[in-house]
C-alpha cells in the first residue's frame, strides 16, 4: 500500500521529477520553492524552471487537488504571477486536469499542464 503524499512533499517530488526531466520540458534545470521578485511584490513559487540558456525562467505551481481541478480564478492568479515576475511562461502540476475555464486561460497564456499522481514519490510516480 502506498503512503499518502502530503502537499509539501508533493511539491518536492514535483520539483525533483521536473528537474530530472528538465530537457523534456525545454529547461536547463528546476529549482525548489523560493521567493521571486515581481513588479508589485515578492511571490513565493513552488518551483522555478531555469531556461536552457539561463536567460529566463518558468513559474511552476503545484496543486495536489484530488476532487476537482484548478479553477479559472486560480489559473488567472497564476497568469498574473507570471506577468508580474517577468517569467517566460508557467507550468501547473496537479493530479487532475484544470477545469474547462482554467484550460482556456492556460492555453491563451502559455501555461503548460503536467499531470502528477497525488501519491507520487521520487521513485514511484506517474508523470
């Protein structure tokens, strides 16, 4: 029986796996949770993807929702975070696909969705 993964370890597993597969996602590396300065304030992001050329970055947010996907409002908040920090794009990691409105927002703002099982570990995962 697999142990239930908490939201904090879910973020850590997502960061680790994305870093291991960085080239597949067009990145050089993926760093863990950190503060990123924006035009209006500092933002805590779950992970930060560094582009292959080290010239830009990607905001990575993890939502371990198991009953419904990310909402349109939450996706809009991610869009603002990307714009405010000057990131090139965003990635949302979640076990469930975003809701329909959120999918439309993501598609029009270059946000990639990565599905990661809610009980994933560094060695036992579905990505």
